[in-house]
C-alpha cells in the first residue's frame, strides 16, 4: 500500500420539493356589516424543504370570473379580501355568493382561499308622495232632457249615468233616446223625389216637379197635415232634370243647367215651427270641392217670420260623388230657407229635401284627466222623428289626454279620495327585489285615512278643512323589513251653487226653510234663475218684491216671496253677516240695490240671458241664445261647455251690444295669453253691413273654435263698420280682431 490517492466526485442533483400550504383559507363577509367596504383577512402557512422557497408569490392571485371583491396576499401568507358593500346589496336574506381565489408559493404550489358573501334582508325604501299615476275618469255634468246617458265598464252591462258621479274613463258611453217623447215633439216633412235605393249611383225612378206640390211657373206649393211648403225659384220656371253625372237628377230652373251662382231656391213654411232642412243635391262636380280652383260653396240662409236673418250655414262637397247632403239646423223657428251658392259658378239640381221640426238637446260630459284637470265637452244633440229609436254611441265624446299620466293628489273638503296602493308603491323600492305591500296608514292631518277591503287607501277630508293634508303609510317586504313615508294631499273648498226654483221652494202655507252652515261667501253662489224665471230684461226693483235680504242674529237671511207677498222660502246663511255675503257695507242700501250689487258681483244668479239696469255677467245656456242686456256695463261670457260642433255650432245673438261699454269674454275658449296668431287661428269675423243701404241692419259675427274643437258663434246685432270705427270694408281679419280686442276693448281674450 503506497498511499496513492484518487478523488471520487459525487454529484447531488436537487429537485423541487412541493411546498405544503395550510392555515386559514376560509373567509366570510356579511352585507352591511361595514360601509363602504366589507373586509376579511387570514394567514396561510407554508413549509418547503427547498431552501429559500418558503414564500408566497403576491402576483400569483387568480381572481374568479364574476367576482365582486378582490384578494391580495404578501410573501408571508397574510391575505386580505375587500368588496364594496354597495355591490352586494342585491343579495337577499339567506342568499350567499362564494368567491374562490387561487394563490401560489414561489415554487408554483397553489392553494384556494374561499370567501363567502352573506346577504341580509334590506329595509325597503318608502318615498314621500304628492303626485301619483292616476286613471282618468269621466263625469256627467249635465244630463240630456230627452234621453238617458249610460255607461258600460268591461262589458259588465249598461247602467244609467248619474249627474255628478265619476266613472272609469275606459267605459263605453251611449245616449238612449226617449223615442215616444221625441216623436211626439218632432216632425219630418219630405218634399221632392226620393230614390228607392239611394245607395246606387243613378237615381231610381223619374224626377218630377209634381213631387214638390202644385207647380205654377217658378213656384211649387206642397201641403201636408196643415203645413204648407212653398218652393220658389228666383229665376226661371221650376224644371225637372232626369240625367246623371254633372247635370244631375233633380229640379232647377229652365236654363239647361239647373241652379248656379246668383240663383236662389227659397223654401217658405206656414203652419209649423220648422228649424231644420236637409237638401239632397245632385249634379255636383269637382267645382264643389274646397280644393278646386273653381271652388263653389253651397249656402243655406234662414230667416224668421219678421224677415230677420237667423244665420247662414255653408259647406263644400264631402261625399266625393255627384250627390251629397247639405243641412241647416237652428233652435229658432224658421219662416224661410234660401238655398244658393258662393264662390265660383258650379251648377247643381235639388233632388229632395226633408223639412224638420227637430228637438234640440245637449249634455255635458267632463273628462277628469290623470292630473285632475277637467276637460268638459258640451255635446249638442239634434233629435228628429225618423231617428228617435236610434241609440247613439258617445264614447268618442270623452276627451282623454293620454300624455297626462300623473297628477297631484286632490280632494275637496268632506269628500273621499281613493288612492290605489299600487300608485303609492310605484316610487317605493326594495333593493332585494322583494314584493312590497302597504301594511298600515296612520297620523292623518286634515282628515281620516283607512285601508279598504281592496287594499287601497281611502282618505276622507275633514269638513271645513282647506289646505295641505297628510298621512303616513308603512310598507313591508316579505322578510319583515319596513319603512314609512308621507303622502301629501291638497284639499280644496267645495265650490257650491245653491239653487231654488218655483218647483223646489215651499208654499205660503208651508214655507221652505234652508239653513246653510257651510256657505263660503268668497266663492259660493245663490242661484234663483228657476225662481225668478226672467223672460225679458228685468228690473232689480221688480225682482226685489220677491227676493229680500235681511240680517238676523249675525246671519244673512234671504226671503223668497210669491206674487201675493207671501213667504214661500227662507234661506239662512249661518254665520255669514250680510256685509260679508255682499262684500260691501249695505247700510242704507235697499233690497233692490243689494240685489243688483250681488248680481254684478256674480254672487247671485237671476238670468243667463237677460240683464238689468246694473252690470251683468251673462253666460247663456247650452244651445243657441238671444242675449238682451240692460243699461249697465255688461259682460257676455261665452263658455266652451256651451259650444256646438263645426257642423252644428251654437249661435248666441246679442241684440243691443254697446261697443263702448260691453265686453264679450272669449277667454274660456282660447289658449292662455293668446298671441295675435292664436286669435287668427281661433276666431273668424264676418261683418254683414251694406254701407250703401241706410236701412240695412248690420251684424258682426265672431265664429270661435275653442281648444276642444267646439264652435261658438257670437252675433252682435246693429254692429257694423261704422260702430267698429273701420272705414275699409276690405279690412283684414287681423285688423278687425285687433280693433275689437286692443282698441275698443270690446272682446276679452285672456281671462
């Protein structure tokens, strides 16, 4: 052995030893525990045989898809989890969301950290209410005299409407005529040649002048049951035309073209109060269309028994065919109708006519919009014999504004407002998307509040309370969470009109006695139109013989006496002194002076159409009126609820309008603060005044189309160019309107 050495090299090759991760890998947070951030943390431990690798990689965190929170970890295993509290509000009570994050050591060994987000029941959020979604309603404000208004909701059957009651605006509405009464009070007289089948393009049967009665030259006389109808041509003899097309089938004069511009056919009635005529004209070519360059308008003019003009109604062809109907209707007896044309020279013949004694009727259907604004619609009915059994659909008379869906909560004193629970809940919320319900109502101010059997809210305003009322309501979710909000309601005073007529007062043996303890002298009205029954211009001295005012124990007492000076009705305004009622010091005033003052202040109604020696405000009635005013400064207030239609406008005639003192108030028909263009759009002025005829009776007519499409005509008798102070008979519409409104102040257009 010689001690020789040699090296043996041994290589030790290392491998990655997997780390062992343990510790706190479970976390949890609970909704609303902290705000705005929910947090949890923990520590993972790590052992690794490999030197220097017992560390975590902070960049290794893998966040799961859809995670709400985020997790971080340091190299020592300290992890932190954070999530915004606002992001977990959708979780309901008992609902959880797990988020699993993956972390790794620096040698790549992974481990999961699971965080559970626990949901809780959120308290619902109730919001205060003053404006809510509401359904529109309808109300019959004036019933027709010769029939019944009915409604039908969801096909549950037709029921009679009651004046003043409100109904679902989705209801169907109809007018059922009183057939027997209408046929007793109306009459149709048919004169001329009637087609056996008027729906065919050609007339079936011959045309003969004998169908118009006994003919002699230009005149035909027709008699039926004591009534005589005289038809007269202004030019040649009455002649029959049995042709078709633009020549037509009917009668005219003998100039080979029937009737044309400047030629008239007059119809005179004796023995019956006729107020309507309907002509069936034939031979109407394109000249009778409004769009034609040769546009020819058919005109019908009516005169009374004194030869005074009633009105002129005119129109273009509507049928588009060679035959069409043209009608004239008024509520005054007509002695003579005149048929003619204006514009171009279209020719035509007259096939037949129906002369009618019709029955004027009307009703007022008011639509209460979702915002509680009211849109009245005055509907005029022209009832005749032949159609007395025809039920008329009136559903289109509702004027619903679909752009209005919400409105302030409003009720009048002593009245009950029903609020749908769904309307109050509409702006309330539950972030958990739970079902909300109203569980209680309480703390009412200005009235009482209950939940009715349907779950809706009924608030009844206190008697005499006017102003802001409130109550609270509590909402709950299915998990017991609740919140409270306040409902604000506007309570208005009841605008009352207290009426007495000869039918409702007592007798001299048993006088009536009415005590009104809720009378509001600032707005309530005493209506004695039906008691006084004025039939002409009246005197306050005369009326004061039957209507007297005294004060007894601080109360105003109104005594109504019959023509024998016997008391038939006593009316006491409890707690209202006479000076408070009149708004002035009545010391030294006579009954006549008190009465005149009350009428001028619109606190006492005596007549709609007749004035007295003081100032009057006359509003008229549904249908056509003749106003006769007294000696004061009078206002003629034209209301949209009294308007007619474009086809049948109402006509109010003012017999002695004074352009210097009187005013026609059109503000109810026009937009607020109307511009000149608004006035031109809504008002058409026609002046009938022959300045070369000193015996001519001039008239100025205002035809006003209101915002609801209703049409009202106002005729000022004895007002022409001279009275208006206009020298140019070709003056424009704008010139005339500006003169009336701004210079003479004879027309009020802005309430």
